[in-house]
C-alpha cells in the first residue's frame, strides 16, 4: 500500500483566505455579501458585446505573451491621458492575469533569498509592507525567499479617529496619524532592504496617498537604491474631489517602480482576471521572464474587447461619482446606528468601528453577523501579520442599491439592540 510522501510546506501559516471563507459562508447562509470585493451588478453590455464580437472575428487562440499589441497601445494612450506619462507599449507594458499575478511576478523578479548584503553577510532581501495589507503580498515575498518588514498605518477607520455614524453629513475630519509616518519607514530600512510595496488607494483602509507621500518615498528610494511595486488597482475609485497620485508621475519613482493596474476593478469585471504592469524597459524585460512561466498569455478576445472599449474614456471617468454615491448611500443607511467611521477616501470599501458596541473579536463578530443578521463583512485583523484587532469590519459597497440599503438597515437594527 502506497503512502503519500510528506514534504514541508512553503507557506505553513497560510490557510484558505478570509475572502473565500466569508463568501462561502454568505452563500451557505443566504447573507448579503459585503465581504469579498466584487460588484454584484453586471458590466456594461457594450463591453460584453465587444467580447462576443472578438470571438466571432476569430480572436480565440493564444495571445502574444506580453499582451495583444492593440491593448498595450490602448493602455499607453490611457496612461498618457490620465497622468501625462509615456510608456512604450512594446517594451514597457505587459498584460497579466489580474493584478495579483502582476504583483507576484514583480516580487519574484526583484526579491532574492540569499543576496550578499555587506557586513552582515548574505541573507534574504527585505521588503517593506504597509499594513493592514492586502493578503497576497506577504506569501509572494516568502515564496521568493524574502523577508517582509512591516510598517503599520494608523489608518482611517480606527475608533479613536472615527466620527459617529449620525455625523455622516458633517465635513470630513482627519484621522490623527492617518498619514504614513515616514520616520518609522526610514527606521525600518536596512542594508538588506530591496523593495517597498505601495497600495493607493489603499485596501482595506481607503487611504489615498498624497503628493508629499510620493516625494518622501522618492527620497528613500534614491538614498537606499530601492525598487517599488505600486498596486494602483483602485486608481479611478476616489472620492470628494481628491486626486490619485500615481507613482509614475514622480520621475525618480517611475524609473524604479512596477505600477500595477486592473480592468476588473475599473470595469466591474473581476472575474475576467485581466490586469497589467507598467515598468521601464529594463525592469519589464526581467518581469516578462517570470510572467511567461506563470501565465504566458491572457484571454485573447477579452483583450481585444478592452482595447476597443478603452477608446472612450467616459466609463472610467464616471467611476468616482458612481462609487461615491454608493459609499454615501451605505453610510446614510447606518447613520442612525452606533457604528463609527471615517468616510473612505477611495476604493469600494468602507471600514466601520464597532468598538463602542461590543468587545467581541472582529473575526468572531464577522462570522456571527453573517449568521444572525445576514450581512457578511471582512474582519480587518486578517490584514495584519499579528492579527491586530482594532474592532473594525470592512464592508464592500460595490453592490446594488437595494443590497446596500438592506445591509444598512440590518446593521443599524443590530447595533441598537446591543
């Protein structure tokens, strides 16, 4: 009788992601799913028809490894339009299987497990990660043999900086310490630091980087000769007349940064898993060496459809107003509750503090609310490597209006009953 050969896990601390857990629980219980970050409404019928047209036109075989030329050209045109920055579509733009693959390939490109690093001798590359952090960053660093080094944000959504739910119409108040403490970042840099991972607008906090943040980062990158990965998948989902400051707009950062984008977030097509990476030619050449053996190429008809759809800027230019209305609708729906919050600056997520309602651990409460009132959320502690619990839940408001209003009514009723 054969037995299964045991082998050590490369990710011993990793289990099923919280997004899978909560979405399955929501499906099993019939709860309103405000946990996993995807819309519950469909994409533009025009875009769907463009995919069907591309299929009918015969674009059904392998695409070129870097992406179909017309889509890379469309991305270059959109980038120039939005940020006044020029990327060469032939040598500096790569289409990927979603942003997660782009992030993984970029980390794999840069991070090495055993680099000669001066007086301390050889050792793993270190990567600065701002947390709470999206959950794909750290496993990719560890799979590449690197060492994550954490910098915590005192981020919007913590109870000490929140405003009561019934003050949603009041002017926005700044959360004390919500901006990045760059002195803390500098204190984390060592001779082995190789890479910094940036996410703006930030998931899960909704924090949006400022121009000063970019300048501070540029000084650190220049001084310590670092690389950067900038996760900008929510670039067009930004509120209250703020500006998205892409790292590509800072000349020094542009030469050292892999900028990652996503059509899934922009065009309500998360299931298509199509993203892209913008980087200087020397970085792109190395990036593509990894990309070709992770995915090789991305869905051909969808690439042709997106290339044509991008010719009209109206859909992505309308996103800020579209999602700000949904954010405000959700916040209005809980304005009579006992929850507290700072309105999200960007992304389609809203953090809500329940610290004034119960001391229950956030993971336990997220599970209980899914069962008891039929509203699924994400406990923010899962975005910290030490599972720090600030009594905050993350809700996705990329949902139809009826879902948001029902969720708000249930959350309000529960909070007032406690």
